[in-house]
C-alpha cells in the first residue's frame, strides 16, 4: 500500500472511531492533546501523524494503537510472495556463507 492510501485509510479509521464515540474533532483533539486543525489534516489523510501522536489519538478514543491500524485495508501479497516465502524457508537455518552461495545461484 502506498503512503497516500495508508494515510487516507488511517484517517478514515480515526474518523469512524471518532463518530462512534460521539466526539467532535475539537473534543478528540483536546483529549489527545493536539491541535484540532492538525487532527483534521490527519483525518483527511493530508498529514502523517507521528507514532506518538497516533498513540495519543488512539488513547483518546480509548482503543489501542494497533486497533487503528487493524481498520486499514491490507494490500494483497505481490506476485512473488510465495516464491519469497519458499526461499526464506530454504535459507532460514543456513550459515551466512551458504546463504551467499544460494544467492549466487
């Protein structure tokens, strides 16, 4: 997922949780200790919150930080996902030299 889509999804998750909690943007911003204008930008996906700011917003919504990210859609694995998983399982217990030899092949 690219950055723009991730920020939009995070903003949508915050907006949905805020509405379910019955809070205004100003109330949520006050509870989180951030500027309401900045929260509005986060909510619309125009600004990226720091991890600390996202945690403050989650705490103000009385949820864990992970809960905000659970509501963001995950991107589908790429076409090489199964190949990468298989390669990882093959090289997992190998020495650095063995890994280098495998990569050389």
